[in-house]
C-alpha cells in the first residue's frame, strides 16, 4: 500500500453539509500536508500539520493528526459547490537521504448545489 | 505574483519522438520538483533540485528520462525516445528553502498533459 492513503475514494454531499476525509500513512512522519486539485489544474496547498501538533484550523478547514494511529483527517465545514475538487494528503517521512513528500491517490469530493 | 509556469499545456506526439517539457519556478524558490500523475499510480515524484543541483532522481523511471536545471528560473524534463506508457500529466512544483523542504508548501504549475500515440 502507498504512504498517504485517503478514504473514502469519492464523496458526494449537499452544499452546506460538512465533508470529512481521512488519510492513513505507514511510517514515521515529520509533517502531513493536504492539497486540493481542481479539474485540469495543479495542486494547491491547503494546510500543513507537524508531527507534534494534534489539530490545526484554517478558515473552514480543520485538520487533525493522530500519530499513534498514523492517521489524519480533513474536515471542510459548511461546504460550497466551489469546494468540488480532488483532495490529497501528502506525508513527509523521515528516511534519511530518501526522505520525500509522498502523495496519496486522492479523494474526489462533489458538492451538489 | 506569477505562479509556476509550465509549457506546453498539452503535447501530442508519436512514439519514438523526443519530448521536452519546460518549467519556470516562482522567483526566489530554492527547490524545484518534477512529478508525474496517472490514474493508476497517482502522483509520483520523479526528481527534485535544490539550488539548481539534482538531489534525488530515484523516481526517474528509465534512462529515457532526463532533467536539467541550468539556472534558478528554468528547468526541463526530457523524454527520449517517448513511449505510449509515458502518457500522463507532468507537474512542476517549487518551494522556498526551509530547514528541509518538507516544512514548506509546494506550489504547483498547471501541468503538461502528454499523450504519446
């Protein structure tokens, strides 16, 4: 399995509802990041949470990190149609010379107006 | 501020041809990354540079792939000869210098959609 696997793979909700997306990883990490990708565009950084942090907020985004379970969640509150996109978690693992940011395959979020 | 600029946005070429993808990172960024995105394999890091020097090219799939960064404002990814299985979206990203690049967000270009026939 890949580092940084998201769950579910696809999520469809009504505008105004909250969206929760989960990510799991396998090795020790320095930090975990979430990115958004709109169709046909590049990834856009949303938020970074360090391994010594448990929760972080940015606007309507809330990210949690549980290093004991090697998991993270991204909550988008009061979703909007414009939140429709793919969301990726990316974990930075500590492995010496080969340390690198590894992306999951993403979650497709559809917000129905 | 201008973001990461990639060209071309789309490339369609025949198998065996040489393909060159171009990237202009954000001014002042010290790190530059090349990624490949496919449905099957997701987003894969191919190579990254720090201050124009290649640091890790372990993701480059084969000798047919090569990347250069002749100066701080330009990088190329070349495939020669190209094969149909190289079809993918190729992204370039850049980030600021930190203690390591890991604590800095990466800024992505909009990618080059490559189709090899």
